[in-house]
C-alpha cells in the first residue's frame, strides 16, 4: 500500500531539504522521508535497519507541505513503523506508556494534583493524557476560557487516551480498544473541544467527530475582544510557537486565530524568532523514544526566542510546552494559560473554577 501511494514521487528532493530532523541530526542518523517512506519499503530493504531512524520522525508534516505531489509521507512512515512494532526490545519509555495504558487507559500517570473536571455541562471537553497528567494549568485555563465565552465545560467520566501515541508507534490492538471505549462515552455528541492538537487530529480522523481545538473554540465564539482583557497588566514581549499538528494538520487558520487573540491582549508585544513554524521535536513519539533529539530541536527554537528578546514563549499545545520547557532556557507557557491569566476578572467575564 505504501509503495503504491508513493508512486507519485518525482524525486525532487524538496521533502529532504525541508525535514527538520534530517537538517539537525544529519543524513547518517535520519535518512529523511524519501529514503524511509518512498525508497526503503519499495526496494524491500531490511526493515529492521529502518527501526532506529524511524523513531526520529516527529510526524511534523513539513515534508508533505513541501512535496509537489502532496504525498502523505508521515502516514507512510507510520505505516512502516507498524510493520516493525512487534520487534523488541522497545524503548523503556514506550514500555512504560504501554503499561500505563493497560492499567489506566491513559498514557501517563499524573505527576501531581490534577484539575477537577466537571461531569455535567453543555460543552464536551476532552482533556487528553498529557495535559491532564502533566500540565494541569493548561486544563484549568481551557475550562476558564470555555466559561469565559459562555459555555459550561464537562468531561465524560472515565475518558481514555485518544489513541494518537499508539497510532504513531503502530499499536493497532490497543488503539482499537481505546477508540471503542471513548466512542461509547461520546455517543450523542458531534463536537468536542480539546486542548491538545494531537487529540484534535485524532478525534477528527478516527472518531467521525467534529473536534475544535480550544483556540478555534474561543476565537470562533466571537465573544473575546480587547475589552475582555486586563489593561493594567505589565507589558511583556512574547514569542509564539506554531505547533505542527495544529498549524499544518488542523489548519493554518489556527495560527491566525492565535495571533488575533494575542493582539487583543493589552501590553503584549509579539516578537519574531524566524523559527515560529519549525518543529519543536515533541511529537511523533520522539520525545519518549529519543528525548535527546527532541531536546536538541527544542533548544534551537527556545534559543531563537531568547535572542529575539522574548520574555515568554507561548505554544497552544501541552506537548510542545513541556518539550520546549525542558530546555530551561526560557519560561514557556500554553497560550491558553497566558490568555486566561490576562482576562478581565472584575467584569465577570472570567468564571473561576469551582
Ligand atoms: S514528518 Fe517531519 S520529521 Fe518526519 S520525515 Fe516529514 S519532515 Fe521529517
Ligand atoms: S518532495 Fe515529494 S516528490 Fe519530491 S522527493 Fe519528496 S516525496 Fe518525492
């Protein structure tokens, strides 16, 4: 299936020139999308030899965006991963994730207190494992923003991982189990709001739902404006990171929405880093399988934000926030956390979490 889909390759090399992992790690460590997704499988190369390089693909979709034939290269790479999934040993972090899923239906166990999620309301909110277990302030701020635009958010009790990490590593069995579990909980709902772009994409692709990322939800409501935000907050220079799965897969309109929302906040100066669209390295399972590679990619971006004079780096994605924050070079926050912190509380637009 992969090779037939890839027959449209005209060998122009655009995907190779654009791949951020290849550019950073070099062709010896990561031969790039054409070699791995087009040529490797076609010539029946020894699959095992592809395993280590395949772990490095962040599924950022930059190659597809550059490809004149618009070939689905990340999907083809994931297909090859699926062929290799049964091989052991797997990376320890991956084994831990699988054990967590088998025990709790979620990829991570909470590392501290979690945000309490209402069980009734009129806006179905899907928190996602990483946000819920590792970045509760992102969940709190998403709930606040949904309330600020007039909704009553709730999460179904016993929700499970959306399955995105399992799809990226090729575990079809566990993936099917999680999907069946969630689909039963979502029955009767067409829309769902997420705070993680990976969940947004997964719910759209595999669940037949019409998910909205939180940025789409609050921007699309039309209820936030400059007067919604506190004019007394100190001025700040921020840089904006564009998450690959949000801007390239959900759609480039999301970045415009993020910029629009930031423009509404008084005192905010958005500085340009020149690397806004570059992958942070946090996706595609790379942060768990190859954290060294993910951290090198993140450091390059954060350093650019520091050099541009940013005091804060914002990203509308908990995965990106955590990966960029690991560098310790600059304060990194989810865009929702920043927006919620600047809402004009005195006018009752902001509803504190009960
Ligand atoms: S999805 Fe991104 S990391 Fe993977 S091959 Fe394409 S450009 Fe490279
Ligand atoms: S950009 Fe597309 S057509 Fe060009 S080499 Fe890569 S896969 Fe082939």
